[in-house]
C-alpha cells in the first residue's frame, strides 16, 4: 500500500501541482528494483495506487541491472527541475557516517532535490484519493 515516504512525496507533488506556478509541471513517479520479477510486482502495485489518486503523473519502474542505484537515479533524474528521494534515517548512530556518504553519492549530479522523510504513521490518503479505495 501507500505509506510513509511514498505517501508524503505524492502529497508534495500534489501540493506543488496545485499552485498556479507549477500547475503544468510534469510529475514522474519512479521506483527502482533489482530484477524483472520484482518489476512486474512493483508496476502492478504502483499503477494500481496511482490510478486511484487525484494526481496527473506518469510512472515507471526501473530495473537497476548492472548499474548501481545511484547511477540509475542520476541517469533518470539529472535533467529534472526537481527530484524527490525518500530518506531512510539510520537506526543507529554508528551508521550515520555511512548514511551521509550513501546519500551524498545519490545526490551527485542531481538537480535540486528534496529528501523526504515522513513519520511512519503519515496518512496522505484523505487528500490524495477521491474515495476510500487505497
């Protein structure tokens, strides 16, 4: 289902598109998976969710293949005006350095980027969906 960072990113896209200045902005929702088997499942879930929202977006599920996650994101998002990436906060203080290094690698070569981290209980459904079908 739709929860946490994904819901928050869709909510932010909805709010941006609601403003006159960004009304014509094209929103592209992407997710990256490891292989074709996961791609089919991810596409089914993503398209089912997006078809029920109030958003006018295009969506794609990218198979990482031989590229790193960072390379895939950079290739697909480098020409965007704005990118949004879900932020997974480290569970322990020991992993903070690795966390920062990983996100610095992801952000290299990207345009203006929002790192999105929502509360686990964030619920965007009342605004994003026309009915209670999420």
